[in-house]
């Protein structure tokens, strides 16, 4: 492995770690130890998780150097998964209240 590649992976790992810590911070600021459902916390957790998945796809699964079709397919998977998760949450939330 060359030094530039290792340095990039360390930076990516630090970004992923910072995102995880920020995700924990968002949930702990709002919840204060009490498990209460909140649309902002849930949405931010899903979005942060999906961004982390895309970073892992690109950097650790070598999709970054893959053909363009595979790059687009993995991006489409992230978008579709996000739409399904957020849609299921908001529809379920609306049905529970309604």
C-alpha cells in the first residue's frame, strides 16, 4: 500500500467516526436518556447512516474505481433505501396518529 492511499483511508475512517459521534450527539441532546420517537432524530439517523453507507461503498468496497454503471447502481440503492426507510417511518407515524 502506498502512503497516499493509507492516508486517504485514515481520513475516511475519521470522517465516519465523526459522523457516528455526531449521530449519537443528536440523539442524546434530544432524548436526554428517555427513548421518545422524534422525526428529526429518526430522519437524521437514517440520513447519516445512508451517507456512511455510500462512503463505505466508495472507499472500502472499491466502487470508487468501478465502472460508472456500478457507481450509479450503488448510488441508486442508497437513494431507494433512504426513500423506503423515510417513507415507511413517516407513513407509519401518520397512521399511528390518525
